[in-house]
């Protein structure tokens, strides 16, 4: 398929489409959680947001067919800044057209342009398709375990 999309920074007008894509990703990963457009708008564009969440979108003639959410981070081992990729999703009908790769290439270009040194992400162990995609791009596994603490455990602590 020829390149018939543009990769660009998200705008407020894209929040509904981004939320729909994130909801699709949640369901594909087995989580019955809908992402609300207002939450995406707040996370991306609210001046007082806690994390400077950013988004790139793949725009195909006014239709958002892919989206990526990411934010800046700091690595204490390398003493360097980079971006952590929170999520990336391409609509089912547009997968295998190079859109995910184009989104990652744009994030890589922005990372280097901002004098950052790395991109990190977490991927579900059961998501072999995503793992293959990231490895093919040149990402390398890091020997680490991802741990999390939710509201219940936080309250007990």
C-alpha cells in the first residue's frame, strides 16, 4: 500500500478519534475499559496536567487511522532523558501499511531533535505480534520486571 497518510502532532480536534483508538486497544488487550475523549483532551492539552503527555497521529485524508501516546522520562543509569511510549495503535483496516513504523520513526526523529537519547516501552508478554514489531525496529529487551501498585495496595501501604 502506498503512503497515503501524514504523521503529525495531535490537535484537540483529534481527541475523539484517539480515544476511540485507545478503547479499541484496551478491548484487544482484554480490558473492557472505554477511554473518554474528555480524558484524552485533558491529558494532552490541559495546561496544568501532571504529565506532559504528547500524541502523534496518522491522518489519512482527515481520518485518524493510527495514534501514539508518549511522555518524557529520565533514566538514572545512563543519566539521560528520553521518551516512554505509553501506547500505539493502528486501526485494523490499516495495519501492515507501514503506519506503526512511520509513527515510531517520527518519534525517533523528535527524540533526537530534542537531544533525548532513548525510547522505552512496556509490552504485554502475551502480545507476540507487538513484541515482533518492536524487535524488528531495533528495540532490545531489557532485563527488568515491571511491577505496579493499584489503589487498594496504595491504601494499605
